[in-house]
């Protein structure tokens, strides 16, 4: 070794010129060993972590841009009039923005913004109804809104089921008004588990296919149609508080539905609650010495004979051997004989107060009905009906 003195006069700097400058001196005892270099696998781990973070950041940014795109999409619009066919459904609870997203997804409009702008410019857009609408691919947004705001443009089968029909009559109307056959509906009726019938219906749809006007969309099936009718019955039953009313009156809900079907067959309007009371009076006072527990309702005889419920039975008809024949059997028939509407269910659940045992509709045109607890007065009412039929009506 040699010593060299700094010409500036500072402290001396010593080095060993026998060791290359870029090599590490051999380890000497007592001297601290230098830190080792970081291994290659550790560097890779850092790079992988950075890649994951970068990928996650890219995903979040891309997803966020997609969300913002729906909200701030440029108002690109097609010139129309469009092509092809699209059956577009407006769902319950859809907002204008949701409709716009669905329309864009279906290829109907060019952008969500174009549709929302068109809807904002049309005051009727707040009245768009749930349902299916006939649209096309690549339509002008204004044209789409014009179609959606008009309920007459809905694609649907409108079917009206009147009160007082048997199940067989109801499915005949459904088959006539839709693309399905009576056999298609009968298959569902034969296996009614999917219809939501109450337990007390015992799997029988008679009386539970509620009479109303229904709009069935293009995706409707016999099962969904019949279920819609049972659901509508449930609404009427809840409105009348049917099950609680049955308990208060001392009957089962199924028996109350049978009474409601008899009321529907026998009366109209204000007469219904009184007819319900006559039925209950006869059921609850079988030893009155006049009716002897027999309801003697013509419609039950017609039901037993599998014919129109408004026919006038003959004396021979009243002898038909059937549990539905209330001229031959005391008490209620086994179940409903037809579908009662709101008024009949309400009347059965909340009958009028009175001691009547008889009623006669003396005018078929006005449905005027007279009530009495006297058998002699009842006979007078019957004669009044005969006179009416002989002179004023050919409906008898």
C-alpha cells in the first residue's frame, strides 16, 4: 500500500490499488458484510401486484364509463321509419330511463338520450301503460314515443267474461278470443295446481274464474290467463273480507262462495243482499213448516242438467237425480254453480236483514224482485209474473 496526500491539505485518503475498483474486497473478520442484492422472484411479485392494481383500475374506469354512457349518451337518433318487427314490453315500474335502456338494447332507438329527450317533449309520456307494443328496429325516437303513449297500440287479446258463467262457458269464450283451443284450457283445469286456487276450492275452478275484462299479451298462456282470473277473484274476495265474513256468519269460505254463485244466478243489483238473506233464512230455519230446508233454486237444476242456467225448469226437471238439485236435496249444493262477480260476493258476505223466505222477479226487463215471508203472498207474486209473461214479455 501507499499513502498519497491530498494536495489541498485535507485529510489523507487511503486506498488499495491491488484490488480492482469494481470488485468487492474479501470479507475480513470483524468487518460488517454488505447487504445482499434483492432476489429476482421478489421483483416479479411486485410487478404482478402492480399489474393487478392497474387491471382493477382499468376495469373500474371502464365500468364507470359504461354507466355514465347510459346517463350522458349523445343524442344519436335514427331517421326512421325502421325495419323488421320488435315486440317491446313496458314492465310494471319501468321509468322512462329504463324504457330507453331496454329500447336501445332491443335495437329500437340509437341512444337512451334520444328517447328520454323525445319523451320529455311529449306530455303524454307520463301515461305510458304496462304492456306490449309493436315497434321496429332503428326507429326515430319521436316515433317510438308516439306509439307508446297510445294504449290502443298495445298488442293484446281483450277478453270479456260476463258474470254468471260456468267454467265450461268461460273457456269457450277464451278459446274464441285467443289462439288457444278449449282443450288447451281444459288441460290446465284438469291439473290446476299452478292457478293459486284456495284450499277450500278442492281443486275445482267452478266459481273462481272471475268475470271481468282481461288484456292478455302475446306471451300469455292458458295457465297464465286462468291464473289471472283466479288472482282477480282473490282481489274480490279480499275486498269483501270473505273469509272473516264466513266465520262471522257461521259458514266456511267455500260455502260462502256457493251462496254467492246462487245469488249471482238469481238476482241483480239491490236485490242481491236480500236474496242472500233468503238463502241463509232457509238454511238456518229448515223446520219453518214451509220450505223444509229446500232452497228450490232453478239455476241449480239447470246446472245439474248441464244447460244454460237461465232456462225455466219443468216439474220433471226438478226431479233430476243430482246433488246439485236443490228441489230434491236440502242445504247447499256441493259447490258453486257459476262465477259470481263483485256484487254477488259482497252480498253473500254481507246479507241484508229480514225474515223473508220467498222472492219472485216480477219484471224481467227491470229485474224488479219482490220479497215476502208469507207463502200466500209468494203465490200472488208468482201470478204477477205469469201475467207479465203473458202480456209483456216473450222471455219467460
